[in-house]
C-alpha cells in the first residue's frame, strides 16, 4: 500500500519535472537569426566550378574551387600545373584508402587570368584558360 508520504513525494517530483520542462521550453528572448559570419559561411558553401574534358575556357570567382574532370583510368597519371600560382592553388588527383577518388582541381585565390595545363600519362596535354573575377 502506498503511503501518503510516498504519494506526496511522487507528486512533488512530477511537479518539479513539469516545471523544469516548462522552463526549458519557454524563452524570454526572440528567435535569433544567423549572424552575418554564419550567413557568409553558408553562402560560400557553393558547388565547385566543373571543368569538363573538352573545355578550353572557364569562369570563376575568388574563393571558388575548381574540379577538373578526368576519367577514372587517368586519375593516377594526370598532372595539373598553373602559369600563375598566385591566382590558383592547384591540387592533384588522388585516391584515399577505401577507394574514394578525387579529381585534380584547385582553389581560386585572386582575380586575373590563369592558364591550367593538364598533362596526361600518355603524353597528351591540354590547357584551360580560367578568367577570375572578384
């Protein structure tokens, strides 16, 4: 049989729990919008500029990333260089453990015009002129 004291303890615990829950769910301040830094960070999370295998020119903005598409069987034998490293920081193709493969590409650093040279393992080369705006 439940005693009066035990019933009172259970009721007090339940009331305290409900009060805490109510206190957590109410807020005295209005909902805040994201700060300008958060908004800028999410706005910069844009997809990369894709450079197709038959493309000779591309447009990019400072801060963009470049993704140079190459076939899977060429990944390990492709080298990308740039005529002006102050405009584009080039990254080479690579494979991670587990099989994830990444195309060569780069990060656009400053406005101007840069020429990427893509050299394939079989001796072929091609160039892509990248026009970079602010």
